[in-house]
C-alpha cells in the first residue's frame, strides 16, 4: 500500500505514542501501581492502536476505490478487515 507522506506521519506518530504508553504501562506494573490505573492506561493505548488501525484501513479503502488497485477487495474481505479491528 502506498501511503501519502502526511497520512504515514500521522499513523507513525500514533504508533510511537502508543509505544510510549505501553512502556509506561510496563513500568506501572513493575512498580505495583493500582490495578485501576493500569487498566485506564491499557484502555488508552488500545484506543490509540484502534485509531491507527482505522487510519490504515481507511487509507487502503480510499486507494482501492479512488485509484483502482489491481486486486480490489471483496465485500466479505472488507468486512473481515474491519471486524479484525473490533
């Protein structure tokens, strides 16, 4: 998939932020922080990863529709792709 530089930067920024959050969660667990705090941070990183995934899927769909990639996805394939992020 050929991603526009601006979109690519956004996705990479989201993923790097998530990586930092994951490092923080590991530290929280190692420091025996309260479970509620850890779960809150896990929810935040999960949401960040979901948003990055949706951005990739949306970019791929746009390319398939607008640019007519050689092997367009079937409706079933698209549905499975979206559901994999749920």
